[in-house]
C-alpha cells in the first residue's frame, strides 16, 4: 500500500494544499509531506496514510494529539479527515530532528547541549505520562526542533505506537504481561521491552538514558551489528545490551549518567519515575561542570553562526581582491 501521490499538488479540504515533490519523511505509519494553508500562506506538515492500510493508525494518533493539546513541545493539529485513498493529518511544520543535528555536529554533542536537550526531552516525556500515555518509540528521530522563533524549542512527534498505560475512566494501570513482541526502535528499546515485557513509563525513560549516552559518544555498543535477518539483529542487540555493563556503557562520561540509567532499570513495572530526581541529576552535572543553560548556544546554532561568519568573511576577502584587481587594471591603463 503505497503512500506515493500521483499529482504534484493536491488540494485538501478548502484551505490546504500538499506538495507531493516535497516529502519530508515518514513516521511509524504513513508518509509526511510539506503543505500550506492557502488562505494564510502558512507552511504546514501533512501526514498521510492509505485508507486500505492493514493497520490504520493515523486517526488513533490524531486522538492522542488532541488529548495532549496545549503541552509545550506538542505539535499543533489543524485538520484531520479522509480524501481520495488517504487518511490525512495536518499539523504544524517543525524543524530538523535531533538525529539530523547530531550528524551536522560531526556525530557528537557537547555536554552543555546534551544536558539542555535531555532536560527538555525529559519534561516532554513527563507531560505525556501525566496525560496517561507512554510513547514507546523514544529516539532522536522523533524529537524535532522548532522553526524561526521556536528554534530553541524541542518537540515530540510520531505517536503511532503510543499507548494508554492508565485507563481513562478508572485511572487503573494496565496489567503486566511478558510475551509481547518488541515495539519501537531496537537501538533505544529498554531491556525489559527486549525480553517481551509490557511497556510502561520506565521504558520511555530508559530509552532516554541511552540517548543521553548516544549524544555524547555518537554511538552505542549495540549499534551497527550485522545480521542476516531482523529477528537475528534484534537478538544480537538484546544480548549486547544485557551484557554491556553500565561502567562500560558510560565510560568517560560523568558518573551521573550511570546513576540516571541505573535508577530507571531498578524501577518496577507500575512505578512512577521520580522525574524530579532525574532533573536533579541533570542540574548536578550542569553545576559540577560550571555550565549555564543558554539555548541560543546549542551546538548546531553555534556552528551555523560560525559558518555564516566564515562565509561573510570569505565574501569580504573576495570583494577586496576584486577591488585590488580593478585598481591594478586602472593603474595599467593610466600608465
């Protein structure tokens, strides 16, 4: 079931158009395109899913976004409906993912940038949990930066795999089961998720712990493992994750990295994570290293500013050389 569109430009409802040549990416289910609000001349992101999909999830994702409405770092939803052969979700257009910026910054973030973004990511996950949901696919690709005036804001997207862990009417926690298939991205999945356990709040935060290490080292011990099949690869990742000690995983990093992951691994299935304790660990690392949070100094913003400065200096040098060349030619003509 393809999410490719035949026409270059598709009008949606009365107010939106989709540019099929500008595919932005894909989520757990469906593809995402650049679009615009025709009346407001405002760019938007448009996520589509084939109506005949075997596992339609877009309406479910739309309902979750509605439940999360108003939270900092949650994209705004403008429209949902069906048209032609597709279910369509229109939302605010965001910037690049943290995975993109990690590549842009030569596969490593500074401690300052790591702590600043993890601090916001943790707050986002705490908010999602407070609304009764777990995300179940916490990874750098699903955290996007804002655009323009919101370029320092972190957003969480792609709720296609999210699930309620609390019953909406009773507030009762979902029961524990232990024969589940792995849901989410294997690289960042918790050990319990690999072992088939039903996921809960602790699993989202354990994934964040691995991202904490990943941002500082640019890799994880279980990334890049070769295998003939997906099943074999998942098994290798699981075994490597289990066999890698926290001392080894966090070697060369502040001790509080290990405390962060160890605390989460020690939680029971229904336990509520102590988000304040985890935030304190982040603040302790900030204070021990005499750092000040300034989101205008995120690594990629600093690098972009430096590159712009070099470009301007290069243009200035070229203009000076052109001026000197013209003066030389004038002197030659004069004599």
